[in-house]
């Protein structure tokens, strides 16, 4: 259960970081003369990458404390 909680928490942190950074980039690049842009299949790819990184972060071996 502990691995699952670490996985979910790291996934949530990565997801919100992605949302924040992509929002900042889209705001900086906004051009009122053009139409809207769709999210496309790249959004799903980024979610899969974030889930993979979260999984590997949750599987890191515990450090021995001295």
C-alpha cells in the first residue's frame, strides 16, 4: 500500500507540474490573431511518460540511514 501511495503522490505532483508549465508556455505563446489549438495525442503520451516516471520513483530502493 505504501508503494501505491508514493506512486500516486509522485504522479499527482508530476501531473500538476506539467499542467502549470504547459499553461505558462501556452500563455507566453498566445497570439490573439490565430484560432484555438487542440491538445492532440501528445497529451496522452505525456501522461503515460509521467505515470512511468512516477512508477519508477515509487520503486526506488530505500536508503539506509546511519
